[in-house]
C-alpha cells in the first residue's frame, strides 16, 4: 500500500537533501483550496503552491482549456512555429500592464527566467553592467537571481561567487525600522562607494516583497526611485512574480503605486499552476536585444498560454480582484480581534497578507512561528512563513476559497494562538 511514509522513504533514497520539503506528505488529489494526501487526510491550503493558485486547485475552466489544447498539440517551441495563444496572451498582458505607450511581452517558463531576462534586456538597452536590488528581496534561485536576492540563508550560502556587479539598497518598512530616507541614503551610498549611476543598467524591486516578509513599497518611495532612474537613465523593473495576478486586489500590485516601471515580471498565478512567466515592458527597451537573443525551448508553452488566458477570464468572471480585498480585510480583522500580544505587525494589500509573531519583548519569535506552522499542519491547515527573521506567517490561500473553508482555517489559527 502506498502511504506518505513509504513515499518519503523512496524520496529520501533518490532526491538530494538540498531539495527541502515543508510538509512530510504527498498530494493525492486537490480541489480549490483543499488537498488530500496519500493517507487520505484532508488539508486546508493556505499556501497555494507558494502563491501560484490564486484561482484554486484544478479550476474547471482552466482544466478544460488545457485538455482542449492537449488534443491539438503540446509543443512546437515558440521560436520555431508560432501559435495564436502566445500572441493573444501577449496582447492581453500588454493591454493590462500598468505601463503607458507601446509595449511588448515575452514568455518564459519560470519566475527566475523572467527576472534574468529583464536584466539581459536592460543591459542590451543601456550597454551598462550594474544592477541594484533591495535587502530582503526575492528574485529566484539561478545564479543571477541569487545575486539579486537580498537574503543569504538558505538561498545563497555556499553557492558563490555570485554574478555582478549587483548591489543591495535598504528596503524601507516601518516594521523593519527602516525609513524611506534611510533607504534612499543607502542608495546614494552605493552610488558614492560602489558604482557610478552611469554604469547601472537596472534597478529591480518587488512592489510587495514575497520571501522578504510581504513588506510594501509606498507610492512615495516608488516615485523617488522613478525619479532617480529617470535622472540617470536606469531601467526600473517591478518584479511581480508573486504579487501579481490579483493577489493584492488589483491585477498588478504596481497599479496601486501611481508609478510606471519600464519592465515588469509576472509568473506564479499567471496560469493557475501551469509553468509560464512573462516580461512586459516598453517597446523600445524590449526590442533592444538582437534577434535570437531571447527565448527558450519550453518558453511560452501552448499548454500554459491557454491556461493563462483562462485565468484572466476567471479573474474577471468571478470578481477575484474584489474577492482578494474581501479576503484580506476579513483575515486582518480576524487577527486584530484576537487581540493577542504575540501577534505583531499585520500587513496586507488585498489578500497578500502576513503577520509577525513576537515574544514578550516584542522581538521576532521564529520558534513560535515554527510551532504555529507545525500545530496547524497537525490540525489540517497548511501555513508558510517568510521574512528576514523567520517570524512572519504569510497567507496565500486561493482567492476562490469558500467562505466556510476560509473560516475553518482561521479558527485553527485562533485555537493554536489562544491555547
């Protein structure tokens, strides 16, 4: 009989230890915001495949479109033979992206690929090597993306040297005790001590940090970055791999900043669980690389492009932008009403929500966070943590979650924290 334990033993025998796993279970089936494991136990999913499933597990419309595409063809390589869904998805993303003027879109397979390609495109446009990112930022696991990522453990240790030149400025957030003035000063110090702005190709930032703790860029800070980039001819990139596609109450989080990037990335919930990512940007910048300089064998898979088109329909038809705001407000209100000293800062844009756990002195409590995750798992709720100090719980529940299932998950959190 196949069980979680028997599969774990097989896993241990053939997979490297560096490939960690958060929960010692194997999925057998999943629907919307629930998962059943190999032992038949049900779990409420507040993780969503790391914010990939804004439209839930196995949404019927997305599944249907994928089946229809599989019956036609599964792969041609977009650089070899065109297919309409690639062009149609590019048209829709260019229409929706918060960038004015003529735009272009490129499809890849992973969020890391999208980020890497923004750097390639920015360097091709500017002829410069340098990149500035931010402390706590998360941009992926490839070498270039690790270099951009502003967190060492467990992502960068033992993997150096990193590609460069890449420099990290402070990310402003009240809960991190970093002001906007301090962050801008750190940026100025990079220009003074490390690299002249005339040698910087790009500046990349997440409008809402993912792995770093769901900290939010303010409109005023985004405006300051835009002005600096304009002054020095630097390409401004918004990395929306995690915060994009309805998570924050708008299709893209950057829409809420009143500032336009030059390039932006999206992935994760773009296709409801099918692997695809995108770079969208100003046409004059996107067209900078030479013919053949962009692409990839599986990039923009026809299976994923049709899934992404279905996702866009689901977001509109099921009012998931409004639903995101509703879910975020409900969870935030629930946590505030608990009135617990152990709950520190609660922050959210739409349903992109995180809350800190702190000790009696108000300091980050990573142990309590780990305890909440473990006990929630035992009670059938999947939770994930994040943040520089490992003390933030991030909620990535599907936006399609049923009200009773959402409440059931929240009640488990309440039961554990008030015990």
